[in-house]
């Protein structure tokens, strides 16, 4: 079985909205979210779902989540090909609900990526 992998969408200049988000997080929050991404790659989506690290949202958009203190860090992603997934962006939320604007933003980024407008 091929190991699953996450990458993130890059802008034309090579920067990334997701990396900008990660860089702005406190070190503990950043480390926790990165660890959840790596652990999900290692154990796979089925186990990650059971651990409540990942969850399907809608329209092909899912989330990776990690909790540090009272904040929940979220990274939205979509399936790219085979066992490859692309993270669109991240945000912090205290509640369980994902704002509609975040899902719509992820969908726009996914559509731009599929049209070749993002890397």
C-alpha cells in the first residue's frame, strides 16, 4: 500500500497561504498541527478519522485538525491523485463548526489549482 502524502498549494511566486498561516502560529500550535499531518501520513486516513484528526466537510473538501489549548488549528485539503492530497490553507477556530467562507475559499483554491493557476 502506497503511503499517503500531503503537500500544499503554492502561489505563482512560490509562497503558500498555508505556510504563511503556519509561520504565524505560536510554536506549540505549529508543532502540533505539523505532527498531526505527519501522523496522518503515517497511519492513513481511516485511522486518522477514528482519532478525529481528519473529517470530510463537503464538496470534496476535508479538514485536518489539531487542538492546542482552547484553539483548534485546521488545515483544509482535497484529494489530488492516488494517495496524494493538497492543503489549501489553514485557520484557527474555537468551535467545532467550519465557517462556510473557509470551505468556499478552499474550493476556489482547489479549482484554481486544477486549472493550473496555482502550483
